[in-house]
C-alpha cells in the first residue's frame, strides 16, 4: 500500500497557459523518444539481421537483432537513476532538454552507421552502443515528462493533461511505422535494405528541434520550486520509504508492455517469417494503432479523471487477457480482418486503457522531493522486466516449440492477469486526485 502525496502546491499553482505548454512539451518529447525507440524495433524486425549480423544463421540473426532491441531497455534504469537524481536535485526541465538531445544524436547516428560489410564486427558493436544511449535517454525522459505534465495540471485533470506522455507513444509509433512504410513503398527490396531504412532515423533531427523549442518556454515544475529540502540521494530515499512501490509498478506495467510489443514488434517478424504474411499488413496495423491511440488515450484519461483510474485500468487489462488467444488464432489462419480487430483490442483498448492512468498513479506513490527518481526508476525497471526482452522471449518461445505460438499467447495472457491482480494492492487515490 502506498501513501498518496499532493501533486501540486496551491500557493504556486501554474497558469493555464503554462499547464498547456507543459502538456504539449511532455507530449512532444514523448513523440521523439518513442519514434526513435520504436523505429529501432521495427527496423530490427526487418533488416538488422542482414545489415549487422549476416555471419550467423537467419534464425539466430533475428534473435540477436531482437536482443539488441532489449539492450536499450537494460540502460533505461540507469538513465532513470542518473536523470532522476539530478532532476530531483537541480530541476526537471534541465534534464528533459538533455534527454531529447541524447535521443536525437544517437538515433541519427544509427541512420549513418555503416553495415557489417563495411566495418565488420565494429558495426554491431557501435549499433549496440548507440542503442544503449537511446535507452539511457529514454530512461530519464518518462519520469521527468510525466511530472512536468502532472505537476502543472489542474487538480481534477491530471490524467488527461498528462496523457500526452503516453499519447506520444502512439504518435511515435504512427510516425515510425509510417516513415518505414513510405520508404518501403518507394524503394525496392535491395534499395530498402541498402539505404532506405536509414532515412527514418535521420528524420529524428526535425522532431528534436521542435521539442526543444517547446520545452525552452516551460517554467520549472511548481513542486520543485516549492521543495526546499532535497535529499542527497533521491533514489535511495524512494527505495527506503516506498520499497513496495517498485514491485507494484512492475506488475502494473506488464499488460501495457506485453500487449504493445507483441503486436507491433514480435508479430511483425513472426507473421512474415513463420506464416508468410506480407510485411505491409503489420506495418499498416502499426499505422492504425498509432492513429487510433491519439483518440483513445486522451478519451480514456478523461474517463479516468471522471470515474476513477482503477475502473479504466482493470477493464483494459481484462480485455488484454481475453484477446490474446483469438489474436494468435487469427494470425494462424491468416484472416486479415480478425487480425486487425484483435490487434486493435490489444493495442488500443487493453494497452491504452492501462497506460492512460499511469502518470498520476505512479507519481503519487512517492514524495515530492524524490518523485522523479522513484517514479522514473520504477517505470524503467519495469520496462526491462516486462518489455525490453518481450520480442526476444516471444521469439525464443516460438523456437523452443518448433514454430508454435501457444507459448507466446500464454505469456501474454498471464502478464495481463498479473496486472489485474497487482492493481488490487494499489492504494486508491483520494477523489481530489482521482
């Protein structure tokens, strides 16, 4: 059980214009981070095994490519610790400028990185290094962006105003999948594999410039400004005062992470390599999921502010649990419309209903002086456990079962049910915060 903390100081309530700019700034940063982060996963599923790991078998190349996808998640807790520490000590805004710069530089670097044929084994080494920098930057982004939006938001609209942090995922997915789909349509197989896949990575430079412009105009969080006593080691303070919060966040994020990464990353590879379905199908599904989430996430967040976060969360997690097996049955049959339907149920109902309440729910678990560290590190540790290696684990389960999807479906179902179980242990927020 976690004590809830007031998320704003009435004496220093931010203006309406600052609240809106903070919401937009958090949203834009989330778009940059998720565009860059998800673009890697999409490209890894399509070309990285050939571009950077051609010296091993195709099956092992796919596993290794997905393993490098997971490397980014391993560095996310470190980013959460470092940026959380300095964010709690020096202010949230400064750290959020740095995270955007790091993400933009590392992503553009991947787009310019020579392949294995040119650099030999240095190519995958540098790829993993840049992926680690991506993960480090994302690790510091979520906690700061969520707090920036939540702490500037009106008291009864915290889920709605901070929903842009999660809506950025959908827009990032939309842009990442859309850019890959466009380049795929305009190039042949050889051109796409040689240089076409690099162009979406270079587009990140434009997104970074827009985000920096937005964030430079945001005032520091009113809670940071009103907090006089700052702990020397905020993450230790969070761990000692609220140790169970970290386990709760892990359980609460399982449904979100498994539903999205299985639909948008693992299924893209599984459907093309094991079932012979066209890659354009899941690239198109990624576009649909991203577009629909721009409506579903803020709408579900508005409902959560009005009717309670737990109701929305539990409904989404249950939808995820009951949709897992029908999704894979539809894949096995190659039935396009059912595949699209259950993809939307998993990614736009289950996933979106769960993520829309996470910003206020997670930040309320920690005190104001160590909230960036607590919420940020908890969020990123959960990303490693529940998300980073989901495509790798899923691909491993398929390999172990000689091409069967049943183990992956069970993995997804149990993850969603565990999230339902976990939310029962989260202390209900007071009505003023709910």
